[in-house]
C-alpha cells in the first residue's frame, strides 16, 4: 500500500507540473483604432507572434476601435488591471506629465530620422514615468507626419494670418495663435463640411486623415511640412507581466521589438501611400518653401521652450540628448 500511495502521489505531482507547464494565460487588449488602421494591424501581428512563440501559453485578444475600453480610459484601465495590456496615443496624457508629450511638440522632430532620435532621448524617461504608474513599455510606433492643408499655396507664415485654422487640441491652438491665424475647433467627422461652408480655411493633420476624409473634395493644396510625428505606445501592467514565466516574458519582449521595427516601416509606407492617393486625386503636393520652413521653425522654438519649462530638468536632459 505504501508503494501504491507513493506511486499515486508521484503521478499527481507529475500531473500538476504538466498542468502548470502547459498553463495558458489569456489577456484582453483594448486599442483605440479600427481594424483597417496600420497601428491595429501591427498590434494584431504582435499578438500572433506572441502566441506562436509561446506555444499558446499566452494569447492576447485585441479589442479594436475602443470597443472594450474608450481611448481616454485605456491607460488608467491597464493601471488598475481591468485589462492587462493596451495601446494609446501617448501625447493624449501629456497633461499628466510633459514627458508624455515631447513627441508632439511641433517642428521639433520633422522627419522619421529625427523622430527616432527624439524617441531614443525620451525613452528612458518614458519607461521611468510608466514604471511609476506600474506599467512596462513594450513598443512605440509613430503616426505619419503632420502637414498643412489649405485652399491655396502657403508660401510663408504671413499667408496664414487671418485664416480660420482648424484646431483639435492645445498644441494646434497654440500654433494658430503664433501664426496669427484664427483658431477654430473642428472634429474629424466635421472637417469636410467645415471647409465646404467656409468655417475653416486651413488645417494641420496627417496624410492619412487627408486621404480618409477625401480632402481633394474641399481643398487643393497639401504642404508636406512633417511638423511632428505623434506616437502610439503599447504597454503592459507590471504585475501581469511579472506573473509570466521567464520564457514567456522573453518571447513578449522579442515580439515587441519586432513590432516596433515593423511599425516604423509601416508608418513611412503609410505616409507615402496616402500622399500618392491625394496626388492621384489632383491635390497639389507642396514641399514647404524656405520662408515657410523658417517661420515654422520659429514657432517650433517658442513651443519647444514652453514645453521645456513645463518638463523641467528631465525636459532639458531629453532635449540636450536629442540635439547632440
């Protein structure tokens, strides 16, 4: 009987060990944008890579387009553990910390190369700030760069004076003020009607928004200013991440690195594709003049100084690293 008892005990222990080894963890992941958006496509590929690399030990269900949690609540929901992982436009939270908004300081980083350099300078502080909130940064991917749309060519900052300029946040309102334009709050769904009814004369947004709203129906010129490249961030609750086995953690981090590299390439491709769509619909694609570039650079200096003052010592360190 002792031998039988010992044998059964051994079988039970082996079964428990096998169950633990094969245990599955399932995460829900809220994201803000629709399934056709390149950010969402990249996230979905990330989750597939994680599932494959972990042999199904970790599966992540993507809930796109704010269907599970609305965009403004995603970050706080991950902090609280309502969802273990999520994606946000990180500058949406710049009111919580200026560190979250440096990618959206206008005319600071005006190319993909510059945006990568700015991200490298920001990353240690971004990781630290997220860690203070119990979050772990996985990867960050930029949106296409922001350009000026108008009903005519804008040759200098003076050409914006007096124009009704579409705004959608504090930064775009400040740009309008510094350019001498008239700030006019317009949300994306209302853009075509606002231009058609002359409620607004110009705006700054990405080629994606221009193509998606068929800007050629109500505008004629797109100026490829590359004013800034706002970034999305994917993060995970630290407690949920720490609960994963070591091999699963390693697989998640590897898939995140691949997603970041893939996402940056996809963003550049998105920029080129959407500009071609606009050009194909007879919009004039304008490279900004030297005078316009200089004028925007002056606005950028002012807004960068304002951001640095808010960000304090961390902001100075980030900018110093970026400018090296």
